[in-house]
C-alpha cells in the first residue's frame, strides 16, 4: 500500500471529514453487530488525540436517496459513544445550514460529530458534484476508512476525495496491506480456500489467486460446476451451465493445485430436517443435491491448511446457515483457526460463519468489506482507493 496515511496528515485544529463504514445491522433501534464500528476506533482515536475535529459520515443500508427514519444513524451514534467513551453529536442532516452551524459551534469538546446517513441523499450514489461540493465544504481534510464502500464511486468515497486533501485511515490501510500480501508476494505455502454460492461471482477471484497460490481448495456450491465439467453426475446440485467451459479451463490451468471435494453431504431438499447422507463426489444420486463438503474432504483440506504460511478464505463450504449442512464450514474454520498461518478471511457470509463459531480472534485478519475484498482480489481498481493521493504526493 503506497497511499498517504492519516499518520502523515497534520490534522491539529483541522476539521476532518472521515468516511467510515457504519453500515451495520440494526434491530429495534439497537446495533446487533458493532464490528465495523469497533474497527474504525483506532482512526477516530488518533484524530482526537492529535487535536482534530472529526466529522464522520457513512451510509446505512439502502434507503434509496430518501429520508427513512428506519435507517437514521441514531442507533449507530449511541453505540459509537459507548465504544469511543467520548461524546458523539449526531446531526439529522449531512449537509446544509444547520450542519454548518453545529460544526461552527462544535459543542462536543473532545468528541466527534456523526452526520446523517449519506444515502438519504440521491447525490450520494450518483456522485453528484453539487452534493460532493457541499460535503467537502464542511471540512479541511478527508480521511477514508471505509473499505466496505471503496468499490463504489459515490460522493462520500470519490467526490469528496477529489475536493479535499486526503489520506487512508488505519483500517483501510490494514485491509489493503493484508490483501496485498496474498496478491503480490505471499509467503509460501499460500493456500486459498474458495467456496460460496456461485462460480460466476468467483471466477475472477480464482483466476487471480492462481497467480500466487500453491493450493486452491474449492468447496461450496461452485464445486458442482467443476464436478460437472469433469464429467461427474451432480444430481440436482446448483450448476451454472454457462461456466462449464470456464471451470474446465481453470482445472486445466491449475492442475494439481486445484483441489476439489472427495465427498459431499447430499439431501433432496434444502431443509434443515431433510434426510441427508454423505456420498462420494462422483456418486451423487440423481434426485439429490450437494449441500456441504463431507468429512473426508475436511480431513483432506486440513493438511495443506495446517502447513500453510498464508491462507486466504472466501466463501462457506456449504449451507452453513442450516446445522445439517454446517459441518464442512465449521471443520475448515477450525482448521484455519488452528493453523499458524496468517489467515485472511473475506466475504460477508464467510465472516458471518467465522463469527458464529466465535473464531474471529483466532484468525489473522478479518476483512470488513465483502464485495470490496472480492473486487480487490480480482485485481480491479477500487475507485475509493484509486482517488486518494499516493505517499509523498502533494
Ligand atoms: P461470501 O459472502 O463469503 O463471499 P457467498 O455469498 O459467495 O460467500 O456464498 C455464501 C452462500 O453460499 C451462503 O448463503 C451458503 O448457504 C451458500 N452455499 C454454500 N454452499 C452451498 C451449496 N452447496 N448449495 C447451495 N448454496 C450454498
Ligand atoms: Mg455473500
């Protein structure tokens, strides 16, 4: 990562607009998972300790450019105040006279201001120049700590960054450094574990990882497209016909580095109590579908995971949301947790699976950006990052 860091900004006495990713789940006015809030605390604390005036902005859910009380930032402000142990002044707008007045008066000594949900304004997702200009006029400097939104060219990620001197926050920096480690010059053995729902979502990721990975373990629904490409019968398992050629090509390209499951858990329906059984990968009965990797596969995957120096994991191994099909994901998660490798976990559902097992602390790094981490690993430029100045740049 060669972007200018918040560490190198002279923020004393300055108003700093900080794009954070506080897009957290909220139920009955309470934040039910505050991970993303906690992960931005280092940047916020740094700004406070350096004597800056932090003005935070985030989107929350998808209110579609309209004010929606359901998605107001108040529950987030409450949680942030508890975690930060400093006052948080939540404003009911993101731009306009009242915001300007509140900032001029700055009544939260030693605390922060949290602006209202950026997606209450249509100008956010349109990256409308006028909206960006209004936001930029509120501050002297810009800090981006919202990895989860970095793949979007919105007003708060790109428009504002074009109008203010900016830098990356500590979380964004850590995200990029960890992903760069798997993309650029990883220690070996480097083991990638790819699962989840669709081949189409992950072809680019697999392709890109094949540049640096020694072993690529494949599970989840996508393995059935690979099986079919090899001529196996896959019953009613999820298949993407239009990716069969691609799957074949990847198998050829990767050779022995690509490791597919040897057994799978199958059932007739995707139901918790649907009778299930474990069968060999090449013996999936016609009326059944594969919903998890089997125990023999978990054993097989355990070996490379144990010996790895670096692990990148994206995508659950089965329908982990149902106990009947969760064992594969759990087995792999435990193996990764036990491995001494630096393990990097990305993807919304994979991260949820790890959290559900209480294994977050055992992992090396957990990415806060689902879509963003996939796009970055695919080698796409993230607009929210590309727009920020490089180290040493004026
Ligand atoms: P991530 O969010 O970690 O990137 P994905 O969104 O790609 O992961 O995939 C997660 C989803 O894939 C989960 O909801 C899981 O139930 C589903 N899934 C995993 N294995 C299977 C399978 N064999 N059949 C159907 N769905 C599956
Ligand atoms: Mg997902």
